[in-house]
C-alpha cells in the first residue's frame, strides 16, 4: 500500500476493524434474505505526510450509491450550525447579490437554503441522487457529480467561479484527495475563500472515537496533514477554528496559493504546535489506538450481555454510520439489541447493515418501553436526550459507549 497523497510507503497500523458492509448501505426488507458484500476496514498512517487513510478495497460508487440514506436536515442542531455559518461567512467576507457560493457535498440543501434566502447565487455539487433530489425540492440548483479538477474547470467556464466554497464533512470522504483539493484552487476566484469542516484526528484519538471509522471515510485528518496536502495542490491555509461537531471538528479557511489575499491567523501555527505536542509526528501516537477501540468494544458487549442476563430491554436511537461501525465490530445482533429508532423515513423499515437490526419509527420506542436506550450518534446526545426525555416515565436511561460506557442518570 502507498499513501494516496504523497505515494510514500512508510505506513504504520492505526486501526483494524475486521470486515463489515458499507455503513450507509441499509438493507431493505425485500433483501433481508440476500447476502451482503463485506469489505475489510483497515486504516494506516503515513509517517511521511501524516495522512491517516483507509486501505482501498472498492470503488467510491459502492459507498455513495443512488440510495445513499444520510440526510443532513434531520438534525435541528446541524441546521442551526449551517444557518450560523452562512450568517458569519456573509458578514466576514462581504458576500452579497453579486457573489457566487458553491457547496461541495451539498446533501439535501441543508446549508444552501440559507444562502438562497439571502439572495446570493448558489450551486450545490452532490453525487448521491437521493439527497440531490431533496435539495432540488428546496429550489437549489444541483450538479449531480463527484467534485474534482475536471468539474471545477467546467463550473468556471459556466460562470461559477466562487467567492466562497463550503465543504462540510466531505474532505474525509474522497479517495483522490489531491484531485479534490486542486478542484477548489481551480474554482475559486483570486480573492475567494474555501472552508472545510472535518472531524479532527486529535479528538478521535483522545476520545477513543473509533466508530467514526467506516469505508466512506477514506481519510482521518490533522491540520499537519491538511496544510501539506493543500500546499501541494494550490491552496494555502490562512485560518482555523474548532467546532464541537462530530466529536470535535476543525473548520479550515483556505485561499489560492498564487494570490494569498488574506493574512494568516496565528491560530494556524498554534494548532500545528498543539498537534505536534500531542505526538502526531511519532508512530506510537497511531499504533496505540487499536487497543482503545478494543476496550470500547469489549465494554459495550459486556454491557449488552449484562442487560440480557438481568432481563432489561435495550433499544438504540439513531441509525448512524458510526452505530453500524460499533455494532459490526462488536458483533451485535437483534438478540442483544432489539431495534434502532430513527427519524429519517428513508431508513425506517430498513435493516442495519451487517447486524440486521430493524430500524423503526419513534412509536416503536414508546411501545417497547426499553429500560436502556443506547444513543449511537453520541455527538448529538444533548439533542436526542431532550427529544426522548419521556423515557424516564418508565424508568428508562440513556447509554453511550464512546469514549467509555456510560449509563446516564
């Protein structure tokens, strides 16, 4: 295996989760008796450029199919985040009616709807048909394609040179990260700004967030790696912020390296120093992570077995990809966890990939009245606890498995 960025061969083990189906390939009732395709989920760290990356076993179309079931708008807190982002970027960079905003991985229009409300011309790039259709229903123009240099050139020719590009939770999802990043250097105007949000590797390691690993996540990113990748592909990082999303994320601000119209914030050097101090340049930082994943898995499995012995009913909330990673690594099946509730109608009636646990609507939770409800998207636990606060009426308690098994009072 060679590094997908620098082609280096000095890669060390980071995480091996065995094999599992793609985490967003939910199984329909019609296909419940058919086999699933399982792929190895192995992640390594390149010690030359510090990019942490999956070992490739399938093409990206396998993981981002036309039936892709992740819709951003089902999280009210994420919608608030998107609305605030649009307001902040509009004010900071003086966006107006003459501006052009392009979002890559526009999903169901969760963010661009707020750009459109401000009368700013916007375009979304989204390769998955299911979410692209939902965005179009909001009146948002969508280019249904994968982003890279070729598409960026086409957009420029069509008049879509951008004052601002947004790329939330997609930088980790691209197999050819060089072509992807170079596309932003191509589509930006000389003074344009590209923002990228992605889960921070520093938090993933510190908080044992191994369940954020799945096949669609080709890369696990530090600022050390991102600044190098961007510089090699025509972008310069001039600012960075931290956000609480997805267990702790970075928002990186980049500009064209050939123009550099924006001054570099001291926050860039400070974050790089923080990562170096954490040990990110040393192999042991990466090779120690496997044991943390095994600890979380073992504790979760012991908890479920203990509940079964005590006669406690257990359900879960949130049919998230991270939940599928946890279930399949732990080998959990419906005998230990009877159902998963999700607000997304596209997932209801389906089965979780691998574990084949049924996905239901919220009424099923009220009917079952489980004593324990495992919150699989632990990054949204505050929102979910408020939404499901009624489980206390029958003595139910919430449970999270990451970073450590916790039964919440």
